[in-house]
C-alpha cells in the first residue's frame, strides 16, 4: 500500500513537536517508507551499517573501492566531515532532527523531496559523486541510521539536546575578504587542514580517507555544494571551527570562508538548472543565472544587504500589483 507524502508530512510534523513516543513513531515511519517502495528492509541495511557509511564513506563507497559498482563518491571525504561525530553532535549540521524535517519543498529543484532525495543531493554535491539507488542497502541503511538518531533525540533530555557552540554567525555589513581570510587560515586552520588545504590523510591508503578533510582541490566538495556558498560556510565555521575550540569572530569566519571558496574545486554540471524559480536562489549562490542585476563577484562574496533590499523591493512591488 502506498504511503502518501501528505500523510508522511503530517506525521513528521507530529514527531517534530512530540517528546513522548516520538522515537517509536520514527521507527514506524522508517519501516513504512521502505514498504512504500514495495520492499522489505534488507537484512544488511542495519543502523550500524548506516553509521559506518557516514563515518567510513571513502572506504565503503569511495572512488578506490575494489568493486566499481560501489564507487558512489567522487571525493574521499566522509559524511562525518561535515556532520560531526556522525551527526550526533547537537547544533549546526547535526542529523539528530533530520528525519522529522522531510519530506519538504526543495527550491533548488522546485519539487517536494524526501530524506532519500536529500541524501542523494549530498552524494551529488558535497561528495562530488553519483546517486545511490533509492532501494539500495546503502540508502536504506543511512536512512535507518538517521531515523535512529531521531529516536535518540526524542528520548533525550533537554540538556542533552542543547548545542554547545558560539552565538550564531552574524553577517558582516561588507564584502568578504579572501586576502584577510588567508591570514586567518594560516593561523587557525592550516595546522589541521594543511597549508595547501589538502587535509590530513588517515593512512597512506587513499581509500581510508582523511582525519581532517581537504577544503579545496579534487578530493573536496564540488561547486554545487551548499558549503561552496560563503554564508553557509561561514555559519558552519563560526559554530564548529577550529575543531574543539570554535572561537572565531564573525569577520574571521566570513573571510576564511571566502578564502577557502576562492580555490579551485570539482565542477558540477547542470548548475544552471538549479532554482527554477530564480527569486528563491540564495543570495550567496556563486553561480548564475540570478533573477537580479548584481554581478557574480557580489553574489560570491557580498556585500549582501543591497541584493537583499532589491529582492524586498521586488516583492513589495508585486504585492502592490495585486
């Protein structure tokens, strides 16, 4: 029996606000999401395998896998490179509440997308790879793990749900400065990610991935990834970096994000098809086309206040027409 998106949306909203019994509901939802595809949960698609896929992505799905059919990622990053502690750390880019947020509209492609779609978005962009089949063991295991995290979150106390990170990033009222960011990078980032931005390998075997991921170059996220946007990267950096001591100022996070994203990285094809409704495109999207007259350099580095004001004026004019 098909389990419709509308019913799932209602149940996800219920889970997001409930604290008693929410874990059980999430488990049922995962089973039904698999059943809706006309399949039973594969025995190998365990929560533990899903966790390993996030932590050991390069080894289990990377470009060096002995089975060419299992080479899903083009980079040797791990999902846990961004989703720290395999998504279990509350706060920025935590996966603890992700299951409760899908399905939802996706302005990037103009449709309504579920959790599997979101995972594949990361595979294509952040991992510079290819989509997992929706009914694959790997897809179902990662989905199961994320649902499991939702169960853990629902059963956690308020204190365990609280994020331990600085105040949220506040966008400076200027353009980001990659030259200033280079100084920040050398002082605070290079010790882990390398002076050349190529990270620190876990072992001499490329398939083992990285202890600290590369931030640009062929083994990093591609130019269609969310982290390639300066405001997105700055928000993550302010909240989480340097690892274990996130104490950068807003200006430092802004500038070092610009420096990191000023370097070459893999190119994703078809980016011109993103955001079919151009007015919904993020202001800091570094690739066109845009609905506004501002230059690519300003979209990449800011300042963003002028762009934001232009869109506000357009919305006001359109509302006046009606």
